């Protein structure tokens, strides 16, 4: 994998270097808490697992760490079973970390996968969860494509696109419901940019594109709209093309227009060197009208004492109207079949899905939408409520990006976005490099 990474990365960086003389600007990578977090996480591979009979769960959504630990504490009170939550996030290579645990004979009882690309690493290591209570209670479980067995536990339905500060838009006389295509966004961005002083904002949008830590936001989430934005659920035609190394010229051109718009009106420092925390703080402090994140930021809003109204919109990059938002399971939890307490791990997952108190914490406090039919808990956080309106109305498109080959965003696409954000390549060159990068990565990673 390292050779493949170096090949693609070298190609992208070589193009950037050649084009730097055309007015591109450089950037210094931010030595942030996420960098430190990544280093700390990497050092844990050889640490011993939780002592005694404790279950150990690897969570890939660090923003719900506190809530999961609260649920784990409730579970211990009820059953006596300790569950240790180990949350990885920021710039951490989560799959790489889990592989390090496996190599060190230190596998957790429960670990996270993000889709087909990740699952391919663990097909022989996961337990069959088809006999669990949760599996009978959801349509969002992850199933092995060949056997049809349930192997992944869905803990939430999430959605993303572009999140807005409703108070700022109202002051500017912009109706968020009107932002359904590229031209509408362009007009709104231009208007907001001309009113920055009046509105008290620093930039129109908070966007972060530094590839070392934010590849998941650009190469996964933003480019995920190219794959399925505006399409009916299950429509994967553009994703299927991409997995053959081909990108649609018209659609990619429209997507590039939106990327250029986002980068042009973003805060430049956060754009080229900001971490997730930097990106969130800028928007949460009311200094931008938009942020390119989803409802998972709900649990963080109280930290910034956010009082303004907010909501979610599809990243409508097309010239035609786009009214569907991308919503799906962000990832799934698998049980390590060779763990010491497989049945105990299954029991904990069933508890998460069926216990009213556990669901209350995950939905109300963690800002999630439950994937479980029996759950009657309504979300109480603003972005989850906004997302649920799309879900209830059937106005959602599925995620395909989670089924990309492992490392595509981190090792290839994120680098292209960073080069574009820094001005090292033009929009036309972004299109050309994105096509060649996709084709090369797919060709080199064919099995």
C-alpha cells in the first residue's frame, strides 16, 4: 500500500510543483491537537488491552466519546460488565490503528468499519451478528455481500451537506430554502461577502482542506456529493464509473465550480492549515455563515454556547435543483470473532439498540437519529432535527463514498483538494488531475 500511496502522491505533488510558478501559494501544516492525537493513538498499538473481563470498543467518532462513555457506565451499573471506549478521530488513520492492534495481538472486542473498503480488511475476522436482537430491528445493518450475514452494527443515521447559520442568512435577506442549485449558492455567497462588516463575519464559509488531517472532509464527504448528490437512494451510476477509473466530465465540471466557490469564499487560514476543531470553532463562534460539516457537530455546539438557529442543506453543486441530502450510516461496529467475549460484545450491542435509556443518550445527547424501528426517541439537537425532516420526507441520497477502496481519500483525493485550495492548480487543472488521480489509484488497487 505504501508504494501505491507514494506513486499517487508523487504524481499529485509533482503537478502542484510544476504549477506553483503560476501563482500558487504555499502553506505550513498546523501542529494542532489532532496531530498530537494522531501521534498518541499510534503509540497505543503495543499497550495492553483493558484488564480483566472488560469489553473494549474502538469508536471512530470522537465527538460522541463522552456520550458513549456515559452509556457504558449505565451498562456497567445494570449488568456489572465494564466496557472501555477508545475513541479515535481527527487525523488518525483509524483502520491503520486497528491493523496495528491486530499485529500486536491486541484486538478490541468491537471495532469500527466505514464500508466495503474497510470491510475488505476484516472479512475473516468478524463475527456473525445475524442472531442478535438489533439485527431484527433495523434496515441499516451492514451485511456481507456474499453470504448476506449481518456483520456490522449501525449506531446512527447521519447526514451532511452544508450547514448554515440561520440568523446570519436572515439578516442578509437570504432564504435557505432557495439554495437548491449552484447559481443560488453563488449569488448568496457573493451577497454575504459584500456584507461581511455589516454581518460581523470573518468569511462566508468555514472550510478546511489540509490533506493530512482533513482528507475525510474533502476526499470523502465533499466528493461524496459528486458520487450520489441529488440521486435516488441506491443509484450508484457515477460511483460505479469512478470505481472503473472514470469520471463524468459534465458532473465533475459542475462539482469543480462548487469547490472553487467554497474555497474562494472560505477563511484562508482555516482553509489551508486548519484542523476540524479550527473549522468548527470559526463557524460556531458566528464568524461564518456556512460550514461544510453535518449533524455530527450537534454535540459540540454547547461547548461554544451556540444560540443561533441553524440547519442543514444539500451541497447543491448542480445547475439543476438538488433537494436530496446525503444521509446514511456513518460507519458500523463489528465484533472480533476471535475475541474472548463475543457473546458479551453482542449483548452490549443489543443493549445499545433496545434499551430506552441508552437510546435516549445516543439520540438526545449525542445528536443522532436512531436506525432502530423500535426507538421512539426524537432528536433534540438542531441539526439532527433538520436532518430528520429530509429522512421523514424521503429526500435523501445514499452514501457511496464509504465503499471506496481503502486509502483513496487519504492517499489521493485529499491531496488534489489541498492543491486546489492552496491555489497550486486551477479549476481546469483540478478536473484534469482528479480524473488522472482516480484512474491511477483504481488501476493500482485492483485486486
